[in-house]
């Protein structure tokens, strides 16, 4: 590979997008069968107000993208909020096709080539077949613009993710090596949902002459495209995604320490097998808990409290693919006293909290010997 391969790869996906056709209307990928462990942080971006307009700034030669979800539509389209370009529902965010839509999230700290493999290890996207995903890279070590984008071939797939396309395609290992050699670093990641890019016109010098059409995306590999040009070029998918969402939709995105769900945030709930038990039951057989509304795969810890006092319990659970947990809690002796309590479940990645009241009554009756006469033979 040459030192300019990153710049070439950043254009290959754009060129591929120009030739793609907006035909697919539904994903034909196979559903996800495994539940990966939740990342260190899980959030829900399930409404337009969870996104701010994408307006990167360049100060002192550094390109800054906010460490939050931002959105952008192609210049010339009408609409002031994300809701003008798509909808949020149980399938995540789905484009209405009026414009290509970019969803962008900056990183709290840039990721160098030496850190790239570990950064990508558990990454994944749950998106439709027409959605393009990729990363922003920044640096000044190769002959290309200060900031450019590199697309994945078929979504984020951990260390198996493929980058670019065609002859300039790269494995994640090769991509990391290129970053290390060039001095570039990853500063953000993105998803582009397809739509109709408006035709851009340049005002004629002579009003009597018709306007001159200007191509929305570059046709030669001599300069990296702007993000808006990438948006205009996006028009179709290059491979199947492991997703059961609309072709123009995205349900979740995981990279680094953050997992984002674009589906509606659930309300965590907790049910107990019994809301009233004895002290003896609480410290021996315990009680069953059933929780819901947590992030798939996350660790869910438990606790107990009364009034203003509370304490964590040693029992932890793992949420399944639907965010449900179940198991048995046996209380330690320190909490083995009659009274009114509440049991709490907390998602360690999502911060989701659910609680339920529990009454503990006096000790169970103890068997008392009954005097009587015994007859012995022998």
C-alpha cells in the first residue's frame, strides 16, 4: 500500500455511490442471532431533539466535531429538523428519501492507528442495506485534505470490518497500519441514509444563458470529497447488513465504548415473585425478580433500600437480546429484619433503573417440641 491509499479509499466509496441505484426497498439480510455484551455506555437517540445540526468548526488548524449525535441534510433541501427528513419508530430512524441524511458522532479523544484494532473490536451496525457507514480521519501526514471520510464496505463488523472498495479495499488491520504510518487518527464516525440529492446550479454570468449544472460528487480521484458531496453521492448499499430494519433505516450503532439505539427508549420495569415474604424466606430461598427494558447484553446490578437508606446486593444479571433479566435474590443477614423495602435493578451500561416494593414480615414460626409419653420395647 502507498501512503496515499487512505485518500484513494475515501473516494472509492463516493464513486461507488454515484453508480448505485435506489431500487431496494427492504433489507434481505439474515437477522442477528447473537447478543453481544453491552458497551461501557448505552444511550438512546430516538427523537429529533437528540440531534444537533452538524456544523464542524476548524480552529487553529484542528477540525472539531462534537462528542454528540449531529445530523445534516444536503444543501438546498428544505427542512430545519431531522423530523423533516425521516421518522423514528420501532425500526429505528428511517429516511423518507427527500434527501441524503448524515448522522455524525465525534469521539471524546482521537484514535490512532496503534489503537485502532482495539477500538474496532466490538463495533457493529444494525442498519438497512442502503445505509453507508464509515469514519472521519484527520491528520497532515499524507497528501490529502486535513479531514476526510473512509466508508466501510458492508457496515461495522468488529475487527472483520472491510474498508473502501474494489482494488483499494482494506482490512481493519491494514487500515490501522495506514493510520499509524501516515499520522492520521479517527475523530468521528457516521451513517449516511439515502435520498434524492438536489441538482446544484451555478448562477450564469449572463442572465440570458441557461444555468450550468455542477456535478454533486467528484468524478476523478484527484481530491477528497466534502461530506456534502459524499451525501450527494450516496444512493445505495454495497452489501447486505445483518439487520431486520428498512433498507433506508438504522436501528443501532456501536463503536468504541458507546452503543446508540435509535429505537424508542424502553421504560425499565421490575416484578417480584412475591411482594411479601418472611425473614426466613428472604434469607434462605429468596425471591424471584423479572426485569425488562434494559439494554441487550448489559450487566444489571441489584440493590435494596428503605427510606433514605440503601445498599447494593451481590446478585447481578445479564440482559438477553430483548433487554430482559430474571433470577433469584437471597438477602444477606444485614437486611434480614421485618419492614418495608424496595428492590432496585440498575443497568450498568444504560443507567436504566427499575424498582419494586417488598414487605418483609416477622420470622417464620419455629417448631416447638411437644411433651408426651413414649413407649419403648425390647
